[in-house]
C-alpha cells in the first residue's frame, strides 16, 4: 500500500496504481474534473486526502463524495462496461473503450450537483446512450462507438422532437442541452 | 434514414402487417416508465444498431418460446414492418440455419425515428424492472 502525505501527490500516487481498476477509473475522472476546473469537486479533492491512507481507499472516498446521481451514473457505466460479448443475444461486442471514456467525461462535466439521474443503456455494436426524463422533457445523448461525436435528441413538453450532433469537445452545446432539460 | 444505407432493397414478400420481434436483455435498464403515457416503454436504444442492421424475428415464422430460447429474463417487443418502412428503412429476410425467422431492418435508424418506433412498439413479453418474477405475457 502506498501512503500519501500531501494533496499535490494524489494524482501521482493514483497513477502508480493503474493496475487497480478502481484507482484507474478515479484517476480518469479526477483528471477530467481538474481539466474542467470544477472548483467544488477539485477543492474537495485537494483537501480530502488523508496522510497514511492508501491510494485505493482514497479513490473509494472520492467516489463516495460525488453527487448521488453522478455516482449512480458512473456505476451504471461501469456495469455496462463489464457486460460480456453477446450481452444482447444479438452478438454485440462489449462496450467500446472510447465510448466508455467519453461517457465518463461527459457525465463528469455536468456541473449540477442536483441533476436528475439518467438512465444509461448500451447500444448494439459498442455504443452507449444516456437518457433523461425531467418535467415532461426528454434528452437522449448517444455516444457512438469509436467516435468523439455525440448524437442528441430533445423531446419537448408537447412531444415535438429535434435531433443533432455535437463533438465531445463542444462543451457549449452540451451545457445548453442540459440547461434546457433543467429549465426548458 | 441515412442515405448511405439506400442500397438495401426492401423485401416485399414480408407484408406490412408482419410483426417484427426484438429481444430486450434484462441486464440493463432498457425498460422505463414513460411519464407522458404512464406506461412502460422500451428505451429507444433497443432499436438503434450502429451497423445499420437491426436483427429481428418475423412473428409469423416463430413463436415466443423459440425466440426467447436460451435466454432468461428477456422481454420481447413487437413492431410492425410498416412502421419501419414508413420511415424509409428496408425490411429484409435473413434466415439463419438455426433461426429461419431471422430478418434485418436495414439503414441506420435516426434518433427521432427510434423514438417514434418505440412509441409504436407493443409488448409481447414484459419483464418489469426490479420485479423479475412479475412477467406479463400479452
């Protein structure tokens, strides 16, 4: 077990333990949050590490302090990623790794702590879809296997719908869609 | 429909009224309550296949027990062939040695269409989430 003594060492310590899936997952999430400059989470992450506690335990603690909806969503992604080949009885492969990473990044980039929990489902041939129903509005985000494009579907209160595409690096479109889901 | 899939030729020996069955695995949250209709509905993800070839079984050539053979806890949903055709997708017979009822819906199904297809779907077997023993055969 590796001990950490200062917050600045957290990333390095977790990076050294990449063999452990939990630590690796946390590292990816942490790196993304850090890049996004998410003050609430990064502030917490910077202050939480406890001297003498191993990196694996730190990772578990970090996940435990994420918003409930995000923790549940990340668990759903992990569960989908663990599905074996032919998970749908139609010969589909397991979740594509790029799609998995993009799903985690997308979810972690949502800046609302009290966001409605999504339903997350795999798509045949390796993709993944994140779905919300909120106040009679619906939003679907489809992460295409092996791609950094996201397909979206907005369904308004009157059941009219519109669809489109945006890039994973286009945070403006994503935030606009999420804001629409919350307040219309 | 994605124009790149226009090479598929619809098989008109399959009537519009043919029920096309799609299995829904129990391992993921494909079935959710629809707040607008107060019914259980499948996720539109059930009808999205990123290859543009959605496997289905022709209802007239199979039975529930055959289609669900070897699976456990699966639900089964039906969509009429005409629902796909009306949106520009081809329905093609694709019999397999072990499954003569197999067919394909060809063309990448758009998100709007997937949602419309979901609304047109009817349950043949419904395993409600978190209630594996509560099976409704319709």
